[in-house]
C-alpha cells in the first residue's frame, strides 16, 4: 500500500510569489488533513477534509491560504501571496472515515517551504 | 481550549535503560490521546493511542503509555531503550466533546539514545 505522498519536498520562493503544495492521500482514506510546523514549534492543525468537503478550516491562518480537494482524491494548498512567516514544514495526513482506524492518521513526509 | 505540553525539548538516555517522554494535555471533554514518532526526512508515524478502556496502552516498537486522568498526563515509556529509538516524538490530543477530528500536537521531544 502506497503511503501519503507530498509534492514538492522543498520549495523556495520569494515573498509575494505563489506556491501550490500537493498531497495524495492513501487510497480509500476519506479524511485528509493539513498541518504546519513552524521553526521547531508545535505542529498546528490547518484544516480537515472529508472527501471533497471542508469539515473544519479553523486553523487556516488567513485568506492567503486556499485548500481544495476536488473529487475527493488529492488535495492542494495554495499560498498567495506568500509572506516570510509562511515558512515552515507543511504536513498532509489521511485516515479512514470509520472504525477504530479513523483515529490513526498517516502522515506524508512534508513539504518544506522557505519564503525569502 | 485544547492544548498539549511536552515539557522537555530533549531527553537523553543510555541504551538499555528505561525511557520516559512526558506529555500533559488540556481539553474540555474526554481526551483521545496519541503518540507519533518522526524519523529524519520522514513523516510522522503513529505509535499508539488511548481512546477508552485500560489506562495502559501498548503500541509499536515496544512503546507504551499510561493515561492518568487526575494528572492529565499521557507519558510515553519503554522499558529498555534502543539506539534506533532516537527520533522526534510528538504527543497529540483530540477532544471527544467537539465531535470533530481536529488534533492538537505538542512541540515535540527529541530523544537521544546513546550506545
């Protein structure tokens, strides 16, 4: 079984530019989550999809961040325009929708975003 | 508000000795508690969870954790550490009262196991 994949692994952009991160969850996982870890601090929840629907986007920092999951498969997270404080590692995770396995999130390796 | 505290940035232990990585939490309702481990250049891997039932839960790689409701703690333990256990460990909590899947993570504790 393939794990959660994320692309790119690393992105360096200038302030004001746009970046789009992609996450491919494990096949069959309806739950998809985005998290961010900044400067060695805690991993912060950004949002949660169930299939293509946003269930909770309370962690999205501001309207410069836009997440989509068209068709309920892969998801994208766009930052436009990027600011210096957006630098960090963006993690994607997925899980089943039901059963005890729904509590176990499978994480991708993360995308390290550097805004200069 | 939900929160997780991992009071130690780093834990050092000699191989073969027992290890403990501390975690305390705060939620308004009943907690769902988790431990994840991150190895270099890898995503977080699930270790174990407490949802309900026995306060002592056992997980992968010989790790276990004990849920202590009165102390609001969920410390990760292993009886005998291995050098290969060296990694970054994250404690996480979800509030069962919210009914959602929002998970709050701690800042992580780096474990060094010396041979």
